[in-house]
């Protein structure tokens, strides 16, 4: 019982990291109706950026986000303008292929620069643990979770308390109608893409601080992220939060009661079962006919 | 033009048949075998994704299942190297079908976007299985297949090439039949407006699932043949996400939903890919060139070569353009009309 409770705690704490990455993905989907399959590669790129800043400029991992997040925001805006916006025909499908191609480019560039050796980040909060009863927890899990809470809260305020947030939500609800009432949907799309990629940067730092990574980790990440946003319901922010936390809890509990080997399989199985009952995911709207 | 078409097709077929005899160079023939294999896979993929509009980025799972099916059967039944393993290919295809029916049934309950990423997720589940079910698949250490020891030198590639060519012709025949049947018309109607198709009495669920499973059958056979050709398989290479990407890219380059487009895409891209792999052996370069090529093709030629050529050479461009342009209009009628238009031009090839 004891180990199950411990597993749930670590599951919730590390789930926060996946929530960050998945929010970026589902936000982009909600506004632009495209799936950014490059999110996994962008997360790894963010992790490498933080790693480089720490190794060469001795900037703390969390402080480094003040640099990497704006840089990745700019990268996101640029990627959207260069590759996503020109797609006029078969937008949904082609955008998946285009972002997959971007993922390959990033993965290739990272393997050239950093090779495919696993990278492990170090800092005092990575190497030191907090003792709770008989259970040790690295400080970084707590810091990561706090970071997630701060960023999710910030995103919530941005979406619900600002004018930009209102136009973003309007574009999510109905792109054409938003355009008709004078919202510059193209601009909203570009900024949304930037926000999604900036969240990938934060998620990447948090992910890199808790697990070793290399450029090929993007495949593992993107399959988990896709599973999370399908389970939560495409385009649902609340769904992404709940599914992200739920997935990691299920994984961590499975790995202590059964075997780490089957941890992610159990989650994927749960996903399939949910989809049999609710094809639209937990909080999604049915993708029926759009008038 | 119309009278020339059968002659042209026969000439192409004859060229394909004598190709390895004209170039008895093992390096060239290896590329030819891989090209034929990919052409088969893309044709089969197009018969589902191209016609129904449900883009699957997960059919490589069935490629992997077919690979492992042949490897495991050869091992358990002690099949010697030679012509016998080829007889296992239909079995591999059927095993892929056994997996495809439930997977397709679940995945096809979702609509386009969710479907695409669900297929990706299913692909990774199967890859994970290949790593984890060590008793069956030997885990990450991989499996080896029987080696046909008495085939040597220039002859080695020939049996693979001709079996692959036979599979390609079969896949083309199936794709041609679907495109020109009422069943295919139903798939096109689903692509244009699924709800309206259902309202008109198309049994959308069964239609989609059948095409999904047909494509999986071919992927299983291609995977099995590929495994026997490369002699050993590993989870990461049998279940390779790049295969999914290659297949989709080849179909898009040639022309999604056309009969000949997938073959054209494979004939252009597979040799190019082999060339890149040899000349830019560091994995980073190779991936970057691949990604860049991909971006260029999709941004510059999003409709594919065949539809672009057809639009140029046909006077009635309204008919030649992709059916999807009739959005908001009479989608189903548009599909029927375009299908008729294609039939007039000889099945769209």
C-alpha cells in the first residue's frame, strides 16, 4: 500500500511535466485545427538548450527558462509562418506530415551536434532528495511541479483575463466567426503556435532534469503526448491536464505493482478502452459534421 | 492517347520484368527489390487512405507484424532458406489481418484528426510489444531468418524481386478494382462527406474497415518479404516510424488517391533514399535531408505529380482537380462525377 501511495505522489508530480507539453499541443490543435507532431522534438530541443546554457554559461536550469522560453516562442512563430501557414489544401493531414518533417530536421540536427549519447542534467536539486517517511523524492520533482502550476496558472489567466485570451478562445470555438468579428486569426494562430512551443521548452527542461534523454527520445515523447491529448479530448485544456496527470499515475502505479516494462502499455490499453466507449475522449466534443 | 495506354502499360510491365536481367548488379538490384516492396506498400496504403481520406500513419505496425510472423514461423517450423519462406507470406498477411480487424475497429470509431494520431499511438504500442514480449520476439536482441545459402551473387536478389513484383501487380489490381467498383465509389463518398454518405445508405463502418484491413494484409506480406530479404529483424527496425512517413510521402508525391501515383512516388523516392543512406551515412545528415525533402515536396507540390500533370493536360480542369475542392457543394455527386471522369480517362492511371 505504502509503495502505491508513493507511486501516486511521484506520478502526480511528474505528470505536471507532461501536462505542460500536452497543453502546448492541445492549444495549437484547438486554435489551428492542426496536430503538431513535432512537439516531441521541440521538447527535446528545449531540453538541449537548457543543458547548453547550464554547461557553457553556468545558468541555472530554471533561470535559463527566461532565455529558452522566449527563444522557443520566436522559433514557434517562425515555424508557423514558414511551414504551417502556406498549407492551403488538406490542412489537417499535410500539417501532420509537415510537422513530422520538422521533427526529423530537429532530430537530425541535434544528433549531429550532440551525438546520440544519453544526456543527464545535474544540479543540486537533481542530486539531492527530500525524505518523507521512508520515501525519498528528488527536489527537482517538486520544483518541476511548482513550475507546471505557475505556468498553467499563467496560461489560465492569459486565456481568461486578457483581450488576447478572449480572441484566442473565440478562434478555438469558431475560426470563421472569429474572423468575421474582426479578430486577426492568422496573428492569433502564430502567437498560439509560439506559446505551444514555449511550453515545450519549459516541459523539455523539466523532463531533461528528471530523466536522461537523447535526440531519439522524441518518438517516445510524442507517442505519449498524442495519447494524452486523445484521452483528454482533442482541443480540451482541462482534458489535457487530467489525462496528463492520470497517465503518469497509472504508469507509476503499474511499474511498482506489476513491472516497469509494462507501465506505458497499460496506459495505452486504457486509452483504447476509453476510446471504445467514448470516441471523442474524456472531455472532447464529437468530431461530427461541421456546418 | 487512349489507344496508346495499353501499349504503354505493357511496355512498362516488360521493363519491370526484365529490369534485373538488364542490370545484373547486386547493388542496383537490391535497390530495385526495396523499390518494388515500397511500391506495393504505398499502393495498398493508398487504397485505404487515399480513397477514404482516413490518413493512417500506423500501417507500418502491420509491416512489423508481418516481419515477425515470418521470422517466428520460420524458427518454429524450422523452415530452411530457399523458396519455402515465400509461401509463408500470405500467412504473414493473414496474421496482420487478425491484428488489423480489432485495431481498425477501434481506430475507425474516431474521425479524421483523432484517427491519424490514434494510428500513430497504435504503431508505438506494437513496437513496445515487440520489445517487451521477449518469449515471442526475443526482445531487443532481434531474430534472424533462414538464409538461402545456395543463391549467390547476382542471382540472390532475383527471387525477391519477382515475388515483390507479383505482390505489386496484385496490389495494383486490387487498387484498380476498388477505384472502379461501387465499393470504391462508397470510399470516395466517405472521403468527401461521411455523414451524407451514411445518410445515402453507404455502410461506412464496414467500408472503411475493409479497406483498412486490405491495406494491412499487403503490409503484412511486404513486411514478411522484407524481413526475409534483410535476414534479421529488430524491434526498432521492423517497427520503424520512418516507414510510415516514407509511405505517406511517396503517396503524396505521386498523387494521393490516384492509381499510378503511389508507384511513381516509390520509384522516385526509394532509390533517392538509398542514395542518401549510402552517401550521408551519419544518421543526423540523413534525417535532415529527409526532413528538408519532405518539406519541399509538401509545400511546393502538395497535390502530387499525377494530379498536377493531369490538371495541366486536361481541358476540363473542374473535373481534374481533387474532388475535395467541391467542399460545401455537392460532395457526393462530385465524387461520382469525378469517378466517372476518371473512368472515361481509363481509370485515372
